[in-house]
C-alpha cells in the first residue's frame, strides 16, 4: 500500500512577516542572555549577579555550610 502524496499546506502568513517575527524574537533572546562570571555558561538574565543556575546553587549551598559551621558569638 502506498501513502497518498501530501499536498503543501497553504501559507496563511506572508513570508515577509514571518521573517520579521523571527528577527524580533532572535534580538529579544540576545538581549536577555549573558555569560556566567564563574564558569562562562549562558545565563537567562543579566541581573546584579550574572550566575548560571549551577553556580548560583553552589553559592547558596556554600553559604548554608558556612552558617552551620560558624560558632555563635556573643
């Protein structure tokens, strides 16, 4: 048995508008990404600390370890 040949779907949106939309999306993505200051991986936001999620988690866990090891000073 053979499959029916599929016809090409109609283009609803003109190719010019599609290209403009693709360019708009790509420029938005480029603006929001930054490099991690520790490992150089891409980060989704460039806030006060440009850290990737791995380095951010390592930093938080290191803070927790330090807090647990510090003796109470009075």
